[in-house]
C-alpha cells in the first residue's frame, strides 16, 4: 500500500549532504531526495538511464559538456543517459531525483 510522503519535509530533515534517500518507487525507478551544497566533484554519466532533477528548494547548476543548465525552485531537468554532468549548488539546495 502506498503512503503519503512529503519530499520537501524529508529533504529538510536530512543531515548529510550528497546522500540521496529513497522516498518511493515508481515502476522500475526510484524517487529520491537529497540535500546538496557545493559540488559533487565527480563528473559522471549514467550509461543506461536518464536522471531527472526537480528542485524543491534553492538553486542548482548542472554542469554538462554542452554548457551548464541553471535550475530554480519548482523547475526540473532531465539529464539524458550517457551525458557527462556534475551538479553544483552555491547555497544549500533540496532536490528530488527520479532514476533507476
């Protein structure tokens, strides 16, 4: 049975940075939330999956080979599979991710 979850509340309560927590599953994908600040400092790609970023609070810049994407609260962006990227938050940011 499903339960009601507030991604904003879960993200607000997190104490660790860059450590996503699973808050739900959707078919074969996980819904995660994370609290981030600074840079992940690891350019990476996902060979077999897209990655969706939805900003719950703050701002996030996703550095990519083709140029950065800047996101504000309420906005989302999907990084296509195979695209190298590095998320950066100049200030604390809460993000919801959907990925396999």
